C-alpha cells in the first residue's frame, strides 16, 4: 500500500500527464508551460547559493548548499524528454543534491528540441562537462542526470571516452530515457501502474528530438553505445515506471563491459522520484544514497 506522501506524488504525476494531453494542441510551447508550472511547485532552499554561469558556451546555474566544497562538482542534466525543462526549475533538486554530496552542482541549460534537435542537446551536455573538467580537474567532477538528462550523462561519458579525454570520477543516472527506439518491455507492462505511463508521449518526444535520426545511434540512445572504460555508475529507477527497462538494460550492459555499476531500484516509485525530495521520504533517501556515492568517488 502506498504511503500518503507517495500517493500524493502519484496523483501529481497523473495530473501532469492529463495536463500534457490537454496542452497537446499547443505543441511544444504548451508542453513547456505545463512542465514549468509543475516545477514551480517545488521548494527551493533559500539557504543555498545560486549563480548563473557560462559553462563552455552553455548557460548553467551553480547550486551551492551551505558548507559545500567548491573544488568539487556534480554536473547535472535535467529531465524533460529533450524538449522541456530548465536549470531554473531544477534549483531545488540541485541544492539538495549539493547538500547530500558536499559538492557544487552545475545545472546545465542545454538547448531543447524541436528548435534544436539531435545532436545539439548532447553537444551542449558534452561542452558543459568539458568546461567543468577544465575548471576543476576530472578527478573532482562527477556527472549526473535524470530521464533525458540521465541519458545525456551516459552520452557525455561515452563521448569523452571515445575522444580519449579524462573522464569524471563517477556517473549518476536517474530513470534514464536511454532507448529512443522505446523497445523496453516495461513501457507496456508498467503502463497501467505508472501514473506517467504513456508510450505515445515517449515516442513523440523521441521523434521530435531525433528529427529523422536513427533512434539506435549511441549518441542519441546510450543504451546502444559502448560502456567499456566508463567510471563507476549509479543507475536508479522506480519499480513501477515505464522506463524501468532502460535503467536495467543500461546497468546490464555496463556490468558486461566490466564497469563498476550499482543498480538502485526502489519499490513503487514513479519516474524521476528523487525530484520530490521536498515532500517524499523515499526521494530524500535516494538523494542521500546518490550523494554518498558521489562523495565517495569525489574523495
């Protein structure tokens, strides 16, 4: 049985999905208004510092919780199906991840589809990560992301590895949207229990981002990329979410490639539940777990 807090999160996700469908005729702008309104309801800790910065040509926001070690950083890419969301909307999440890890968090405002289709968001993610590594050193940087951002974190790692460049010390991926071909069995098997279970929505977002590109291109769908040589990974997913199989398959491919990977699945959690750490104990616990993982490797 769901706790009252988790039940409320489920209801908010159902409402978000209903609002998406209601805004469908307005296209991307309608979806963005809905998503921005959704994130405006999250608490933003006032004790943290938020500083806008140019991260290698990409707008970003530093989030520094009190007591943060400014020489260490987690670069985070936000959710939104490659077409929604912003660094501004993620300030609350960034502040909480900073507090949990003891490191600064850089929220990256990568450009969005359909105005900027594949591979532009991925290129922005790589540019921001490169900039942070140049500023602090690769051994003092981790990379993170949730949903589309969780996939971008993996894409950025694979891209730097392919270029022979120094890699961050760790990668964190929450509910990654890592298969734009949308072939995971959980997309259908979890559709009825996931309050955001809408295969058509995932496919529409993927199509708008890809703009005709092959959905199995690794730079678009890191599930199909090479995981060999990547740093330790923490991959998180909720047991009832439609994209569960994206997470489990990425973890399996990483393990087969010899990567140190931790797969963290939490019962009855919705897609990207850690964003609800201002109201959901399980989300707060997951952020603490993720923060400890990052802190261990940044040390």
